[in-house]
C-alpha cells in the first residue's frame, strides 16, 4: 500500500508537487496522465526513493521504518533513461544488477531473462551496439530483475516498436494479474486508458482527476482530460 | 560487502575496457613530471629533496582527473539512479566507488613513481615498502574525501571546475603529511619520524571516510 499525504516538492520557488494526495492499494494499476511539467516524474521519483519530498508524508508498505534500503527491494523503477552501462555487455549489465539486488546471477538465470524480453542470443553484445528499442527491452529486464511488488514506470513504451509494445503490454498484464502494484506515467492517452484500471490526472503538482476506469468510457475520459491538459 | 565488491568490479571492468580514466591520469601525471624535470634540472644532487613535492603534485592532479570521471560514467543513461535503487545502505555505493577510485589512483601512482625514478635519476631499494605504505594511506585519504566531493560535483553544471575547487583545500592535510612522509623516506631514512605524518593521515582518512559514508545518501538524493 502506498499513501501520499499533502506531498510537496519545491525546486527553488517552483512547486513540482503541491499538496498531492494519493492512496494506492496493493495490486492496483494506475495510469498517471498530465502535461509536461505536471509533476508525474517527480512523483514517481519520490515514490522510488530517489527524491526527498519537501513536505508531506509518504508511507510505502513495508513501512519506511524498515531497515535502511529494505523498501527499495520491493520497488522496480523504469524511467526515461535506461540505467544501462554502454560499455558492458547485456548480460554483464544484468549480472551487475542481480548482484546488487541479491537475485541469482548465473548465466542460465540471466539468459532466461534475456529470452523473456526477446533478446535471446544477444547476451554477449555490448549495449552500445543495441538499438533504442533493444536497450529499452534490456532496461525492462534490468528494472524488474528482482521481481519487485511495486512497478513504477515513466513512459515505459518509449522506443519500443509494435512487437515490443505488444510484449510489454502482456508483461504488464501478467504483472498485474500476479498482484503487483503498477503506477505508470504515460502521454499516450488511449494506451494508458487501455492498460490501467484507475486513471489519475496530475495538474500543477496535484491530483486533478482520480477515477476508476469502469466509471468512465474513453470518450468521457477524454472529455474530462482535455481541459486539464490545456 | 558483496555489493561493494560488485560496484568495484563493475568499475574495473568498464575501465579496463575503455581505459578512459587511466589514460588521462597517466598522460597528465607524466606531463607534470617532465615539466618539473626540466625546471629542476639544474639542482643536480639536490633534486632528490624536491621529488616528494613533485610526486604528490603529479599524484594529486592525475587523481583529480580520475575522480572527475568516477561519477561521470554513472550520469550517462541515468545509471546513478539504478545504483541508488539498491536494496541496501547507499553507503555501499560510496565504498565501492571509493575503492575503485583508490585502485586506479594507486596504479597511476606506481607508473608515475617509476617514471620519476627514471626522469630524476633516483635509486631506491629499502625505501620501497615504506613508500608503498605512504602512497596507500595518502591515496585512501585522498579518495575518501574525493569520492564524496565527486558525487556532489557530478550534479552541477561546472563539475570539472568545481571538484578541484572543493577538493584541494580539504585534502591539504593529507598532501602536506604525504609530502613530509615521502621526504623522510627518500632523504633522511629516519623511519621513526614517519609516525606523526602517518598517524595524521590515518586519522584524517578514518574521520572523513566515516563522515562521507554517513552523508552519501543525503548528497545524492534530490
């Protein structure tokens, strides 16, 4: 469970988040919408523990009182950037992350992960030689290698071709069916609506719309969303 | 402990594959030695007394280049945020990076020291274990501070300029005592006198490594 109360984040005088309230139950799939600079990425970075809120309260199960860093083991964060070392091979990148997150780092386990993201046979290739789409596939494997309970996704479809998008949609559907909590920032309104079960729009650093998908069809959602994106 | 080792190994692997840091460190260090060799050429026998200062200037300048690269590689593609997501105390990242930085600097120091022996026509034999001790303690102190300051500087626009500006005033006690200890070894061989500079350097290293370890998480979080 994630509970954000009165969350604020200020960069100088600019309020990236301003009195944001959001409660996420275990296993929910939320799509975050909002125009550029609305505060989606800031919120995800705070939830991932990469940024400290300027004010407000944030509780993530297991609670923040857990041993230092323990809560991060339950979170997987896929951002705009791939977090991959270009001078290492694909399998070296995964092995490094596996060692940091205490998951099996043997060749067989990592080859299976590579196969899951459609990169079988490219284990020994330097990441520098990968296309943007292949890097994104590898970034997905890296971010969720430790089987986290909470998936934080910031524009995760960036760079993926149509087969990559299909693969990732089925990956997310499987994760959701497995009871994982997913929070995804996305600009593609239709795709976000299609995948998520709860729709949250952030505007000027606060939640401007929070609705369960069954309560709105796509046309109604678009109608409510348009003024908030203007 | 294995996370520290994993970070250290990863940095080693990248460095031995790209040779970015070591090449720059060695090139710069050797240029410094060559310039001093010409400047001090007229001193003849007395040159030995200038070597400790020359050596540590070369070590410090080349070490600063290495520290500049230390976190720059983590900024590419947002690798730093991947490191910060580890389910452990983030101090492990500090220790892993510090060890890697110390290792690269010691390799550079070994090569630069050999180059100095040739350039300044020095002979050393019994002094080598003592010199190694001073180089290791001095380098640990240098990188204990440098790793933290490199992490601070990497998030700024002027990181290449900012790092030496912050680093050199803080590491002055290490440099002064390292020069003094090296001078004792090369010029007086009164090894009992090494106790004071080595104690100061060790105390400095322990204090700053502890402070840096504790501050590291705070420094890297936005």
